[in-house]
């Protein structure tokens, strides 16, 4: 079992930045991938970015955030961050931390990001 807790959401103006944090607990040594999904009002949840637990940490980004968002792991293996720059109103959503461990997907409760002037 893995538990995930997100923080760092909030209200930001277009063009601004936020950093989301996620801390995992439980069977963290079994985590192979951590990442972030988001769900905007009235839309399906979508994958934003992932990073593997392998040395060097292979990353993936959805096209709409490439060059603006950066995902990275902390020194502790149970943390993952999402640095979001040049935020746009279209980035408004609830952001969920995600972890995959031994074939099981885990989710945090979500943190809301609102981009508005």
C-alpha cells in the first residue's frame, strides 16, 4: 500500500508559476513510476507528466505542457514535484499525484490549481 499527499495548489494569474509537491508513504520502495494527472471541470482525467524510479529518472510530458512544466523527484525516493511555469487558464484543474507500485495504481486526494486574472 502507498499513500500520497499533495500540496502546493492555489490561485495564480496567467503567466505565473506554482510548484506542486507529493509525499508518499507506505511501501515506497516498490514504486516504479510517480507522476501527475489532472482533471478539469467537465473533462476526463488526463496524464500530465511522469518520472520513473530508475537511475536518471526517465520523464514523460503531455504535449500541451512541454517546455512549461518540469517533473522531478526529490532526494528522498518518496517525493515528486511538478514545477509549473507560464501557467495558462487551460491549466486550471485538480491535480492528482500518482504512483505505480507492483502493478497497482495509487492516487492522492488532489490539489486544486486555478489560473485566472
